């Protein structure tokens, strides 16, 4: 049954180029936090949506999604998600595991012929925790080549040696998640964007959650910017088709919040599966890492927070979930190299204080693309 993250009655007005939800009472404090961040980092356009117990209670847009054409940013503006693509890919993999369509501990070489045999087996579970030994970027330029499938995109790194025996070290890897996306394609017999539509975007009622195809017309898609020598410039060209699983999806803040709300209400995965994903993993030596399966993990019990940030050409992004309070905070902006994690944690604290204690510690400032 599709998840329907509800839109309560909200008075939404435009003030100085922003779209502001006037209810609940703490919405003004949320807007003030966002305005401070926007002004401090001189962000052209920013969108924020906060969901509480399945309702999108605050929806805001500040500034411009497209500076050259004076297009305002709104809660429906579509941004690249960058590395927030990883938890979405992880959900697809865990859905397959729930349905016995994927053995998370099988050697990926036996599932994806395009992935050659390595000195050690590499498993989907290890890849989801960044324990698989697959390399991350090594200074190579971004791709402007279009790849038809995630399995096709493996040519960019499949021949490279593993950096370590899988399980022995935790090294962040977008390419590892590209390989997970190839596993999803192999096990379903479908292209990754189709699986995403059928198993997440459709059930979550989140149609803008899709592959960031630069050739396709995407209504409401934001332009992206960087600052160089203190001047605002257009971001470099990039075709993310080779890395949909690791950093190639896009969505509006509203639809990303719907995804988070549907995770928290059990629409997309069983509670026990979420518990597995939100448990810190360990190396083979027993050392605990700060990552679960697809999510960074802070705190525990009532103080559990799971999140992922993203940094990529055109965007900086942040998704935060507070499971015990069923709070989802989404902040997306169209300027590169903006650290949004502390902001998202402050917003979650504002929301939780309105009804229940919130986590007060802040995450380590890590931004990844």
C-alpha cells in the first residue's frame, strides 16, 4: 500500500522571495535558522521540508533555484541528491534481501558478471557499510559520458584492485555503491531507475525522486553553483548516469521528506530491517564504525539519529531522521561546499523540543560527494 505522507492545512505565503509555512508555532524559528545559514554562506537557493509523524509540517523555499532566470526556490524544486542516493540504494538492496531476492553475504562476482573475481570475495553487506575495499574517487575528472545501466558504468573502476581485504577497514566509497546498484539491476533484471520508481518513488508518492538524467526535461530542476575567487559561477558539467547508486539521483525536498517518512512508518522496510541498517557495523577486528548499512549513525536508543549528507557539482544536501520522534529534516541547496549537518541537527532539536527532548550533540562535520 502506498505511503501517503500527509500535507496538513498550512498557510503558505511569499516573503522576500521565500515560501514560508506559517504553522506550527516554531516555523518562524526554523525559518530564522535557514536565513542565517543562507546569509552566512551566501547560498543562492535553499529548500527545507520537515516531516513529523508522517505529516510535512514545514515547507520552505529561500532565494533562487535559477539565478540567471530569477526562478524562486520552493519546496518542490528538484535538486541533485549527491550521496543521499546511497541510503536510497541501500533501501532497495534491503528490500530485495527481505524478499529473499538477494543474499547480502554472497560474493558480488557471482551476481554481477561485469565485476571480475578478486583475491577475496566482496559482499553486498560489506559494500553497504563501506567495508568492501572498493576504491573511492582518486582525482579523476567527473564523467560527461552517458551510461545506459549501472552494470555498464562498472567499467570505470571494476578492473582496479581492492584497497584492502573486505571487512578489515572502513573506507568510504561511492564506487562501492555503484556496485550495489549493479547488484540491484542483476537481481531484478531491470534498469535501476525502473526499480527505483516501482519500489520507492511509487510507494512513497514521491514522483520527483528519480535518476538525475541530464538529457531529460525535469520540471523544477535547480541550477547549481560554486564560488571561485569569491565569484558565483555555474557548476561544472557532469553526467551522473554511471553512479546512480552512489550519487546520481535527484528529488525535491518534499519528496525526499516523503521517502524518510515512509521509512519511519514501515511502508518501505520492516522495523527489524531498519534496526539492522541503523546499527553501527564492525570491522573483522571488531572495531565499531560510525556507519550502518546506508546511513551514518549517531547516538543510540531514544537519542538515535541516522543521516546522510551529500556534496557534488551543483549542490550540498542533508537528510536527517530521528526515529523515536518520527522526525525527518531535509535541507537541499544549490551551492557547493556548504556544511548542512549542524543546521539539520539544530532544526531537529527545535522540532523535538516542541513536544519531546531532542538529541543535542552534533555530528562530525563530514561532507562527501
